[in-house]
C-alpha cells in the first residue's frame, strides 16, 4: 500500500547527467587506484571515460544554449 503526501512529490529518477558524472568520477578513482598499485587499466575504461566526458560536455552545451535564448 502506498501513501500519498500532497506536500511532497514522489521520488523520481536521478537525472542522466548526474549518474554519468558519478560514473566518470568512480572510473577515474578506480583507474588511479590501479595505477598506484602498478597495474594496467582496462582500455575499455578509457573509452567509457571519453564517452562520458563527451556526453557531459554535450549536456553542458545544451544547457548553455537554453540559458542564452
């Protein structure tokens, strides 16, 4: 049974740019730990980090365009 409280909306889903930012941060930290331990970082991690940076940059640019209109 769910209760509804008219003063507070239901919890939604975390925005994509937030979870992508968190994922990028976790990948960077994990890669740093591996490097510090003298281990190789999986190349796929670098590819994922690059894609996340591009996605987040696209999001930032879209936000700036929206603010300038």
